[in-house]
């Protein structure tokens, strides 16, 4: 049986899609999971953000603050809660956006 490169890439992507998020200890798997999450996220569609860990004594840095929960508008007017891995992605990979959410909640 002959297989094209495109078919092989699709098969590899399908095989690793669930595996990368289940075992995020391998650097390559983390990179794959990060790329998949980045492609799926539009930060403008995140609403109802709840920030936790705000300590006013730590102003203006708020180093302990994090996004506790949020909702994502997956289609017009329809929202779903972000998963823990999506929240982890926001907190670790989108620090400027998180900081803006902290300031929005504080002020």
C-alpha cells in the first residue's frame, strides 16, 4: 500500500493529538500541545474572566495572580468554560493578556 506525505502527516497528527496533552513531560510533546492550543485560541473571544491570587500588597506586579476561570465564545452567543489545560496555557504563555485581565479586575 502506498501512502502520500499528506496522508502520513494527517495520520501522525491524529495519533499525537490526544497523546501530547496526556503526557506533557516530553519537551516535544509540550511544544506540540502548545502549538495546538495557540491555533485554537482567539483571546478576543474570552469572557467572564475570574482572576485569583490577587494580593494588593504585591502591587503593581501581582506575581501570584492567575486566571482562575473564564469562558470562551466558540460560536456567536455560545460559551463554554475553559479547560484546565487552556487556563494553564493562558497563565504560562500569555502573560501580557493575563496582566491586563488583572488590572481590569483591580480597577
